[in-house]
C-alpha cells in the first residue's frame, strides 16, 4: 500500500499493490505473462491533475485527489489475495 503525493501540489492518491500472487502468473485470472505490474502515472502541471494508464499506447484515466486505486482491478487481474497483509488504512 503506497501513498503517492507531489512535492509542489496538494494532490495525492493511494495505490494498493498488495497481493500474495506476485511472481505466480498462472494464478491470475485471466492468466498473464510479461509486465503485469506496470502502470504509468502522469501529472499535468498546467491543469494540476493526475492520470494513470495501464495500456500501451496510454489511455489516460483521471485520478481524483485522495483516490484509492486497487492495482489488480486496474490491471483486470481479479481480486488480490491479501490475507497475510494488514489493512493499510
């Protein structure tokens, strides 16, 4: 669980990477290979807005200030297994 914030802005969001399946690609639903933990974050300084994308080429999705992003939902890989991880909030 990470908090992403900017030094020169009041924007922030939380992203939850917790998952016991890391490295066990065959357990993902649907199964996956390659760069399954990559996403991109973009900051538009003129608009003072954050965006994320998990696609190449990027399709930028706005991030609301203070948002909670569930990484494995963003990637379409189902619900993470987090029984051995404490809740970050």
